């Protein structure tokens, strides 16, 4: 469990570009939780949401690291290494 992840180490803090999932806001869909891409600030919905836009964003762009977009949560996640990271 002590595997290093270069993506999470090099990812900075970043605010989301939008207040909700960008794609869901456009299509009028709802989401469960929000995830913020730390490469570009894209806000997407989590895998509990029906559209899974955060995961789709990773597959579309290759941006590997997201953090939770939920208030009070600041953990990160790397899709490439499938690794969680607690806030520093
Ligand atoms: Zn990684
Ligand atoms: Zn969405
Ligand atoms: Zn991105």
C-alpha cells in the first residue's frame, strides 16, 4: 500500500472550473458526487452517478488525477495507479 504515484505527487491544488458537473449541467442531468480534475479543473460526476463523467474525462483526456469536489473532502485519486491519497 506504500506504492508511490508520481501523478499524485506532482498534482497541485486546483479549484473546479464550474460549480457542478460540466456535462450534467449542459444536459440537465443530476449527479451524486463531484470530482475535480487536477490537470485542467474539469468538474465531473463520480462513478455512483449514472453518467460517470469524471471517469469518462480521464479516458477522453488521459488526465490521471482527480480530487473530491465535495465540501469537507480533499482526498485525491489516480486513475492510472488506482491509488487514493489523503490530503497533505
Ligand atoms: Zn499515478
Ligand atoms: Zn456528469
Ligand atoms: Zn482534465
